[in-house]
C-alpha cells in the first residue's frame, strides 16, 4: 500500500502563489509516477499536472506557464508550485500516485486533499 499526504494549501489573493507538497510512504519503491488533480466547487475532479519516475512532466493546458510540478528532494515527494493564481484555481487539490509491480500490475493511490482558495 501507498499512503499520500498533501500539504501547503491555504487562502491566497488572485495573482499570488502557493506551493503544495505531496509525500508518499509505504511501498514507495514501486511508484511509477505522481500527479496532482483538483476538484473545484460543484465540479468534477480534473487532472492538473503529473511527473513520471524519469522526470517527464505533463500539464493541463490552462496551467501551463503558471504551475510547475517537480520532485521535492526525493523521488517520493512531489511539489506543485502554483504562481499567478486565479479565482478559478480554487479547488481541493489531490495527490495521486501510480504503482507498477514487477508483475506489471498498476494501482492508483490518492491523498485526502488540501484546500486551495483564491479570493480577494
């Protein structure tokens, strides 16, 4: 099993910045990639950014140039630097991890989420 814990959420004004962090524990040796999703109020959960074990990143179009996903000092710790935040970025942000076993089976793991509120 993999346990994910998010941190760094809070209230910020439009144009401000926040840095989220996700730390994985447990069976971390099989983690293939980690990513961030978010769920705005009244909306469905959506993909934001991801990073593979090899460091390849991917972003949803509307955060390109504003958000940066990166490893934060360890393979099992991933950060999401969010700059130039907009009110539409308000959401619960969830950390996701994908594990691949030696038998090539895949599993997904989710954190509990951290609230990001962008408001004046």
